[in-house]
C-alpha cells in the first residue's frame, strides 16, 4: 500500500544503495478528514434532544450489506424538501439550494442508496422548485431514480381555487405527468411511472379510477399499509414507521410483509431508526426509541427473517432521509452510543469498545508520526485480536496510533483518542539498512590487490541479524573477498574490508570490436525481470527481491556500456563496475564500486 509507485521506488533504492525492508509511514489520510462531517447535513447542525445526531463522520458501508445475501432489493430514501423557510425547523440549509441537493444525492449514492422518493406538496411552490432540482441532479447520475409521493397536504394547502379534493388531485397529477414523468431518471415499475401518496385516503374520498382515466400515462399507483395491497388500481403498497406501537413496529412490519407475499403486488418495506416528534410544531409526543442503533438494525433483521435470494423483497424505503422534526432523519447518521479506546503493549495495538458492538461493521487502525497525518494499517473485524505492529512495514521508533470504529451502514463512526507507543521489533519486518562502499573507486595493479571498506548501517533501530556480503560483475581475471564475510550491525555501522585481486590477465578478458549499449542490456534482461514481476504477488518480500534484481540489472547495464568498442592494447587501463550485495533474509541491498586494473 505504501509503495504506490513501487517500480520507480525500487529502482531508486537500488541505485542509491539504500534498501527499505519496510517503508516508512506514508500518510494516506488525515485525522481531520477521518473525523470531519462527511454527510450532506449542515456542518452547523448540532445534536438534538429528540435523538438526531450532530453532523459528523458516518459509515459509508453500502446499505445493501444490511440485507440478506443475494438481495436485489432497491433501496430508496424518503426526502423532505421544505427546509429553509420560516414554517419549519432551521437545520442549516435550504432545500431550494442546488448545491445542497447535489450534496444530498451524492451522499445517498455514496451509501449505496438507489433513489429517492420526494414528499411533494403540489405545484408552483418552494417544494416543487426543490423537486425540480432533485430531478436535474438525479438525471446527472445514471441509475439513480426519483419518484413523487403526493402528500395529503398538497390537497389541503395547494388545491386549485374552488376545486374538490378529487379535482385537485387530478390537476396535481396532470402537472406531475407533464413535469416529471418525462425525466429519464423517473422511477418506473414495468415501464410505468411510480406514484405513491401519503394519507390521502385517510383524509379524502377519492375515485382513483377517475384519477387514472384523467392521465394520458397510466402510473403504477402504490398505496400504504396492508390495505394498500387491496386498493383499487393498486400495483403494490409501502410500509411506514408506526411510532405508537409498543414493539418498535416489528409486529406491524411482519404483518405487512406477510400480506405482501400473498399476492403479486409490489411490496416496499420500511427501515427506520425511531421516531420522536417532541420538537415538531405539530408534535404530540409520539416517541419510538432508537435503542442506540438497535431499532435501525431490527428493521433490517425483520426483512432478513422473511426474505432471501429465492424470495426477494422488491424495494425498501428508508424512513426518512431528513425529517429532523419527527426525529427519523438519517442524513446526519444514526447514533449507536459507542466509544472506542486504544492501547499498546509489547508492540501490539489493542482496543476496547463501550456500547453494543453489533452496530460496528469493522475497525480501521491508523499510525502517524505527527498525530495528524495518518496511514491506514488495514481493517479488522469485531472479535479480532490485537494487531501485531511488528508485522507491518514500520521502522522502530515512536508513533501515534488510532483505532476508528466504522459503523454499520448509516451509523456514526467513532475515532479513539491518540495513543503513543515506541516500537522495538528488532531485525526483520520493520527494519531497513544502508549499504555503502568507501572508496567507490579502487585501482588495482595487474597481479596485485586493492581494498575498499564496506559499511552496513541500520536505519530506524537495531538490526541484529547477519548481513552476508558478496560481489558480482567481475571478469574472470578478478576475484573478491570480504573480511569478515558477514556483519551484524546491531545499533551501529558494521564494516568489512573488501579485497579485489587481479590475476594479471586482464588483456585476455577484453572483448575487441564490440560495443554494448545500455538499452540493449536493459531490454535483454531488465524487461524479462519486469515481465516476471508482473506475474508474481507483489508482497513486501517480493518487492525487496525485485529491488535487488533491478539494481543488478542497472549495474550490469552500466558495465555493459563500459567498453570502448575498439581493439585495446594491454597497456590501457581496464575499468569494471562491480556490484557489492548485502543479504539478510528478505532484505537485499546493493551498491557499486568501480575497479580499475592497470
């Protein structure tokens, strides 16, 4: 992960003679980003007494993961577009702001939501204006759909002058037909545009046959509750949150799903976090507790007990995206009342949670050198043991660690407080070494010897394993040896004397009349190595092997270009590039020394 441009990095490390057995901490995110508001809720929105969570960092795990395996269920969010006026609570944004609509729909999409059902209050008002913004935004995201739910308030407050409820509904649906049905993003069922309504039949006497006959396009009408399946012209029904029930609405949902399974109509299930209208101007103190996220999860569990990949729930409506006044909004996230704390001991990172861990999808551990810029150490799932920090690519030293609990879909994420630890993993997985030769040019008289000092220096802590020294790239008339043949750096630089001995037959080993080019060598051998590398798992150990291999290729290529290409006299000095290598298990280092034979 930290070796994103690994080919270039391997070449660089090989060329300079420095090998990172495990790369240093390379930030991939920041603490601020991991804890910032990542929702479409206003940054200014604070937690409310009715249980709505403050705008914060919310899980973007796909909502479909809460459903049974193999679910093809479409998940829709119910959207209210009345905010920004004086007649509703101030939640920090206006529903007629196109940028806000963009934030809301992109937020929904980031959570895996397939579309939105708009609670609509008739034409030519601010809600209708906002609905047109939803249509435009939905059209910009192929696959994301929207539909109209005609609220009873559309007839009550936005009827045509002198119209009966029936005439008002017809007029409004004719407007919907002309304005919204033609949209490429409008939701359909078997090719017919979907229309739902809220409580119209509870408030008015409507002849739905006449309503349908007044439209050129025949909608697929979805009604509500169990009775909706038996409604005239019904293509199906949707369920809703029932705050007055004593069992969090589970019995109601069971009955709804059972009724839907008896026929062929469309069943639209419901999931919700709870209900609390104590802050609503029209509230009557109806409260369904959130149970720290359990109500939200229970509504999904109820679906999963009744449906499966062989018997699918066609659609699910989230009640609601942003009804802050009735305490059903999920826009700012569902609070699970959880906290997470981290600790370190013996090069291990541990964490504990307070709260119900079944609301957690997974954990992410982070490491930082400054407490602000973070590198992810990967995911761990509930029930996993502590993380062995010595198994990661981190050099010995002092670091700051965090653990973030990522909630199940829609649930708030929680970051632990910082915890510092000094890693002392010793040699192996978390160490690096530097290999250097001094001097880098050695002159050897024919028949004699020359020496250079090879230095192996630990980087980031003690290195207590042996590093074996070898050389390559010598012609047959030269031999090399090391005293000692291997070194153990510990916490300091370890040195060995490299001796190169000439047998006095340099001229016999010179090739005459041939020119070797860098490109020939690289293409002849280097690309072969790269092709092989592309077919092997790019684990950390492999990257180090590739580092050594590519360094050898580069060194060999340079030495290939060292010949003058003409017949030479034995009196002209010969120059050779020799590769000095240090090997310690998976750690491979290399550097070059020039040997001139006179």
